[in-house]
C-alpha cells in the first residue's frame, strides 16, 4: 500500500501543483476566502466527495467515506487564508491581488489536502470509516477559524477521534518532515497596557507623573515573571514590541501605550501569568503616582501533540518516508489556532520541508517566501498515508 500511495501521489502531482498555483495566484485574507472556498468545492465536486460549506462563511467539511463509514472518524485539516503582504519576485503565478499574498504556505496546505483526498478516494475500498477533510478559514487572525468552526458545529455530524494537520517549514529540506510529541507550539496572547497620569513640561518633572519612566519600569518589572515566577521547565516568553509615548523632547505625555505578546506552553500557568501581569503593572504604576488600564486579549491556546497519536504518526512516517527523512523537532514559541483542536481532541501537528535547492526560499510572512513545489509530493503523499494507516490501526 505504501508503494500504491506513492504511485498515486506521483500520478496526481501535476494536478496538485496546478491547484496550489491557482490558490497562490488568487489569495484572500482571513474571513474573506470566498473564491478559494468555491474553488476547493469545485475540486471536491470533481471527486464526487460530499461536503458542507459555509462554516464561518467560507469553511468546508468534506466527508470521504470508506467501507463501513460509521466505524470510525478522523479529520485531516488545512487552512486557506493569506496575509496582507505585497508579493515580490516574478513567478508566473504571482498574486493577482494587490497587497495580499500566500506568505505562510496555506495554499500548499489546501492543495496537499486535496491531493491526499484524490489518493484516499481511489483507495476508499481499502479502509473503513469516514475521513473528514477540514478546510479552515482565518488561521492568521484572532479569534481564529478553528475556534469559530467548532462553535458553529462543524463536527456535529461526525465527531473525530483524532485530528491531523501539517505546516510548511522553510528551513527544512524538501522531502523531509518533522514531528514533536507533547508540547509543541505556544499559546499566544496580546498584552496592552496604558499608563495614565499627569503630563506636562519635561523640565518640571516634580509637578507631574513621568509616564514614560513609569512605563519603562513596568516593562522591566514584568520580566521577573519569566525569570523568577514561572517554573523554569515551562517555556515562556513575555516580549514588548510597541511603546507609544507621543510627547516631545520637552513634553511628557499624559498617556503611554505599551503592547506585547505572552507565549507559554502551560494552560494553567497561562492564566496565572495574566493575573501577575495585571498586579505588577498596576502596583508599579501606583507606586509612582500613575494608573494603568490593562487589556489582555486571549489568543490561541498551545498546540499539544498527543503522545500516542504522534508516536504512531512518527512510526508511520518512518515507514513511508524513511528514518532519515523523518526528523524530531524542538518546541516552537510561535502560535497556531490548531491549538483549539488539540485542546479538545487527540491531535498531531507536524511540519514538511519546503526549502528551495538554491536556498532562496525566504522566510514565512515575508514578500520573498517561495516554497519548493517538489514538497507537495511529500505533503500530499504522507497525509494520505497517515489517513490510511490511522483508519486501519486500533
């Protein structure tokens, strides 16, 4: 069966590449993936795979049924949205939409899932159960399409036993894949703090509250959360990338705005950290005569790769790809809304390498990103093989 899946993937590879190029050339932003959704539905219609569309406006759940479709259910997931980035370069299929680009590989994710569907559809008499093909909108924008699709009941008809997802990785060799069991990707919350006090002439600090200085003290004080409060074994990052003190050389402003990100790998400590941020910021400001408004916007939860599911997936990948091409990865402090699935269902979320042979792949979320299309054979083939194996394994 391994050889058969590889053969079918090669057979469909030109179609998979064509699909990826079409989606890449017609990118759409989060919650606006109307043409992308319609195009994916056309591809499902060609395969006679039934589906429901319209979750969060553009999301799709397709039902790929093998023999005895009620025996078990798993889900394979891809995201569809692009980013507000102007693409550089001169590809023949460069984005037609000004200021919008598939700079995170979601075009490849959707194409690979359709490719896996082509293969598994041909083999549907070889496995039992139902495979859900989950085409999800809005991974890039809070609150995330994953959360909203589940809230709208995308799994009401079929509850998956496991969910499998994959993502491009620019600095991994094309033809390789990477797995990490357990903690994999961090939660991602946004922290907004506004320091408020009496502004005035900078030459008369005794007559006002120096809100710029107070904001500086808050930023420094909050660093003790990671270094002294959170247990060292829990990966945690608290970074501030935006400070707006709209005064002048001789004007101390009445307000200073601070914005940053909180990342961690533990949901219990995630809640504790938020309360510590509020307490330290408020206490620091009040001790220096100012006040603060604090708004912490809940982002995506951490991605947790179920150990049993992931270890099986690693074993299956080693059989399909070989041991050398199946890498073990480290944790990442980036965030993904796949975390919502992993908080509710046993999941595994892995990476496939897309590095160009000439080294000009570019980084994710940049205008220069351009994946190696040879990687689509790996992405579609392995996802088909994982789907097949998990449908046959206890």
